[in-house]
């Protein structure tokens, strides 16, 4: 039973690690796809605050439209984040403590 639980936890960890890598790659792709939009919005091209800056500029300038490639890349990123959130919510939070160390008398 402990072995099975350990295998499940390792598999879940590997899957979530893979999902993190996918999100990181999607974020880089979205930043590249939105580079021209970021230049228009005068947003920094560093990762921290990039998307927040783009959203703030769009909100302040109603005539501003994201490019098609930027929209598609942000949609992919959003979908992957949602999929990761959904999969982590369905994974067991923690396993119950085993009572093997205290056998019944």
C-alpha cells in the first residue's frame, strides 16, 4: 500500500513539474508573440509585470487591440494554467497517515 501511494505521489509530482515547464514555455512564447504590442504599450520586456502592463494599457486605451498572434498565445497560456489548476485540484491533497506502525493488539 505504501509503495502504491509512493508511486502515485511520484507520478503526480512528475506531471505537475511537466505542466510547470509547459506554462513557462507558453509564457515565453506569449511574451515573444506580444513583443510588438508591448512596444506600443511601452511595457518593459522583462518577465515581471509584462502581462499586467499590457492589460493596464488596454484598459486605459479602448482603441488598442491585441494582435492575433498575441491573443492566440495568451489564450494558450490561459488554457494551460486552467488545466494545471484543474488537475492539481483533483489530485489528492495528502494521504491519510498509515497505522502500520501501531498494529492492533
